């Protein structure tokens, strides 16, 4: 990582504007006083310092893996401040949007606008799902997870009638190294060379094949995927990710949206559960607990209690009872527990030494839909009876339809 320093604003008071997103998010800024002290950024202070022009910079952006330092004057009599931001190792990923018309190198704004406006939330959900098994975790999003989903739009190009949206996104190893210090938390967790696009692609792949026991999605991410049906009804046929790693590649189309709706419909509702087991792993940076219920059988809990997760260290490697909201997969198996209470286990808690399951729901809308070419029961019945049949003949005709 190299350092570069630029005095800003320049001697000319006019800002030289660049494209949106060239200034770092406020969460990643620290202010270093001229005395050398460092303190967390105050959003209002930074906003006043920049006059609302967070995307205004003099000169080109620094190279990847460089440190951006710009000296600011808040007011003429104010001390000089230094704004630091680590520009992270990044790779390029893209969305390929295909449709019958209105795309290519000169796309209609209404076709690509909804995709651009929704990608930040989509990738953040995918990142949280990959690292926490929860796409909509409560509370403040950690700086590492938010940095892992920090996507920047680079521009677009045409590709045989389709539109390629190009993005820059960091690899997980460059922004969330501490999240890989305890790899035992997830057997199928993210890899350091992957990005948020790979996690979203893996979720789309599992949804497309209707993998009911997948850990790549939860009800929140299924709802997110369903929102793309609006895009697909306005002239877009499919969205693919051509440059993600092949093993974790998916696409958004009408079939995937239908599959997401069906999986969501059959997912058992969340309910309060209690589980007894040995606290085998604690992930302080992620707030994750892993319980060994029986030899080789584990339950994962996401700590959402009022006390910090570090306060539970006294329970490490001891039998505990965990309470919280159980979240299930469409198959009925337990995905995670959103835990809010942990206590030492007693002999009476042995009753809860097992993995809860959810009651699998039936998708009655799917059951009511006819397959292509299939006639409804009414259509099959109409015209099959002459009208002067006996009761016995009528019952026999009905039995033949069952």
C-alpha cells in the first residue's frame, strides 16, 4: 500500500467534479488533526468540510491499494485536517442485461436504472448472507461487511444488442481479512478471492435449481430476488454475470423469480426455539456462535442480545442453552438461530438437546396451477356425462377422475 497526498481545495476555489462515487463513504473516513491525533469521522463535520461535494476531487483518483490523503480547510480560521481512506484491492465484475430492444451501447435509462439503483442493497444482502447466514441482520452493519459490498459503477458498453454494466468491487480478502481467521464457522463460507457478486451468483444458482436445503439464501434474500420481477416486466429478459467465478454463477430471469417465490411460499415460518449444546466456536467479529448439540451435529446462532458477544466468553466450551428465533430453510431444516439469551445448561435442559425443524408449508398456488396442456377437473368432467346417468354412473365417473 502506497501513500499519496494532495492539498485540497486547490488554489482555485472551484472544485473539479468527477463522477459519483469517487469520494469514499463516510463510514470509511478518519480525520487526523494537525496535532497527529486520530478520531472517528463525524458525518456532519465531513459534510461541512466538503460543502456537500463528497464526489469532488482535484486530479485523478489514486491507484488501487493506495492511501488517499487530502488536506481540507473547514473555514479560514480552522485547523488543517487530513482525510484518509484506504482504496482497496478491487476487481471488475459486470451485469449483462439482455432484452428484445432498447439496450446495447445506448440503453434506455428506464431499463438499466432500476438495476443500478438496486445493486447496492442486493450485494449487501448477499454479503451478509455469506458471512452471517442472515441477509437482514439486525443492528449496525459492520465496517468490514459494508466494505465487502462497496460496489462502484465504472460505465457501460454494448454487447451484441445487450448492455454490459461494469462495476468495481473489492475481494473479500482485501477488506475483511479478520472474517477469515475462524474458517470453521461456515463449511461453505466465502473465499478470500471471491466478491459479493460470487455470493449473489451462488444464491441465484441454488434458487434456480430449487435447492431447498441451501445455505446461500434465506427468506430475506428470496424477497430481494423477487423484486427483480418489476425489471423483467419492463423490457428486460435476463441479467447474467459473465465474469464471476464459474462455479458460483447465476442469472436473473422470469424462471428464477418464480422459483424464489415458490421457495419463499414453502419456507416454514420462523418461531422461537431453545437448543442445548456445547459452545464450540465463538466468532467475535461476526457475532456468531456454533453449538455442538450431539457429536457431529452443529447449530449456528447469530448473537442479537443486548450484551456484547464478548460477554459470553465464560460459556466457551461449556454446555449452554440458547434461546432465540429459529429461521428455517424451505426443506424445514434449521438455518440459524437469531439468539438473544444464553445461560448455563442444567439437567432439565437436556430435553432441548436436539436440532429443531420447521413444518414444511404447501404452496397451494403452485398446486392449483395447471401444467401446459393439462385440463382442469371441470374441463374433464364437462361433456363426459350424458345428463341422464344414474347416481351409480355419476359416482363412477367422478372416481375415474381421481
